[in-house]
C-alpha cells in the first residue's frame, strides 16, 4: 500500500499507470464516487497490486484466488473470514503471497528489499537451495512480510439494524465493537439499549462485543451520578450484579467503563470501584477496560482529568482506551481533531504509568467544519473525511497538510460569503497514527465513531496491522 497526493494535471489513469494497479482498484480503495474528479492535495490510497486486493462488483473468493495465484484457504485464513461466501464491494483482502518474475541483474536481497520481506523467507517459500543462484525469468513466490498484531475496538452509536449494518461490512478490521452506551441509573440499574442486532452480527463474524457503560444523565456526563454510584457501596453491588447479568444475557465478552467529568474527590472511590468490578468479573472470564481522558501529567488540572488515575487504572484493569482526540472540538477553535504532536505528548506520559501492552490509542474517524472568524459559543459541523473532500471539490479549493499536526485542512467560502475552515482525517493522517502505535508498541487502537464515511482508512489499517481476534 502506498499513499499518493494529487498534483496538478493528475488523472486516475496516469496514477494507475505509475503504480501498476487498475483504475478500479484505486476507485474501490478510496470509495471514489466520481473517478474524473480529483482534488489538488487529496490523498489517495494505492493498494499493492497483489498483497492487498479490493473486492469489486461480481467478485467471488474462487475468482480472486485464481486471478492472484493463491488458494482460497490461504485467503480465508489470512483474513479470518467467518463466511467466505459473503464479500462486499470495497472490502480489503490481504493476499498472503504474490509472485515476482526475476529480471536481469536482480538479486534475492534486492527483491526482498523491494517487497519488504527477507531473503530467508523467499528462500524457504521457494525451496531455493542456493540463494546466489536465481535466473532471469524465474517466478518466485513472495511471502507477505509479518505485520504487528494489535487489538482494535470501535464504538458505535447507531442502534438496531442500522448499527448492525455499519458493523457488518467492517468486522474484518475489529477485535471488539462497543455499542454506546448503557448509562448507569441512580439505583445501579443499566439503561436499556437496542443493541441486540449489533451483538448478533459481531459474534457471527468473529468480533467480540463490549458492554460500554457511562455516567450519562440525559445526553451529558454527570459528576453527580458518578459521585452517587462511586460513593455508595450498595449501589455499586447492584450495578456490578446488573453488569454480570447483562454480560451473560446479551453475550458481551467484557465491560468498558467510561466515567467522565468525575469529581476529583471521587478519584480513589473510582479506583476502588474498579477493583471490585475486576474481582467479580475476571474470575468468570470477562475483561474490564476503561476509557481515560488524554492527560500529559499526573497532576493535570481540570475535572475531565483529575479523577482519572493512570497508574491505578494501568494496574487494575485489563486495558485502557486513551481518548486521544477532540483537541479540535465542536465548541472550540478550528484545529486538528487529533494533532499527532499532542497525541504523542499524552503517550509520552501514559507509558510511564501504564504498561504499553494495556494502552489502546483513541483514533477519530471524523472531522469538523468551522465558520471563521471563529466566535466563542458557535458550534462546528461534524463531517466525514469523504464529505470533507467533497466540499473541497465543490468549492474548488486545494487541500493542505500540516506537517506538525499530521492532519489535512483547507479553507473555503460558501455561497453566502461565509468563510469556513475544515480539519479532517485522511490516509496520511491515519498512517501517522498507525506509525505512532507501532513506535510506542501499544496494544492497539479504538475508533470513535462508526458511521462517518471514510473508506480509505480500512486499506491503510490492513496494510499496517493484523487484527487479533479473541
């Protein structure tokens, strides 16, 4: 997989010829609605000719296996396909091998370097007796280079069949899916959620559902509700009993606790509550995880941060989701949603308190469109990455890229004369995030939130990681 940034005069045909892939593969990988419309500065995912195959209309697994010279079973195993008969247009399949025809002057070392694998892997895959004796025209089987194995969580806020449909076509990319959310009542009850279709779809396709619980009251996090629950042992006991009942009845594999804006005075109460949850759930085989605010120091002030004890959570629970997004937010000034420079500050602190094997880095799947000059009290509009590119195309503006924040942005003026500033995610910004996960050797990533159109994210993820299934 490569990422290409559109330049003046580019066409899809020219780009496809440059990289030796078909136009249709580029269209499918990026979800392009109009192949004749490219935006200056737009990032395009270029799938590898064989190692990544983007399913097109009419494809079957048998036809793909014949075309690419690999067995159906190899494709099934590599992509952990629960039902090989069910492929969807735009799905990215990792093809575990490709073939190379030796050219004059080539060596095994040069070939291995080109494909990101090793000489030994090629030698073993082709039963070569003498690594120095290859010949022009020889067809070599090139094994896929190993990729880091990570866990991937995705939150979903659409319920019933709409939520299940979002999850269904993306299950190869997830370890967990977390319907959001069951709010905790003042009596320790859990608010109902119409998530049965999501859970059923997830389990059918080898994705583990997590029970996400929050201190929501209405549509906001409530410090008062958290204080009541965390300060009352009887309510905690009822809540834990209700969590266990729901885990068993609905088929969840664990609980993800997202208590936010907790009073600083409830910090140790929160830690003790987590200890009680773990003591009850872990012996029965359930995992416990939490969602934490993005802190850069233990003593960081502010109600969002103070009750979130990184060291304690790192010791108590199985893993933590650090919400490394919302620097640019709906009620704030225009800025990158997850500027990588800020994300890394959080991780620099987090790894001093939490084992890297327990850290799941939050990743946004959306962007914002702000009116400028920005005024206090105004709200941005949430947009998908695909919509951001459509806006740039509509108003004929080029997309820029901030190298410090590793994020694309642009400005435009609408029909009324109102100026706007847009920050969003693209293949480049996601690659920067995935590189960060690898550099810090983290457990994985957690997406907020499914439902925004971002087709190019999935081939980028597939090129970087193998998803662990539990």
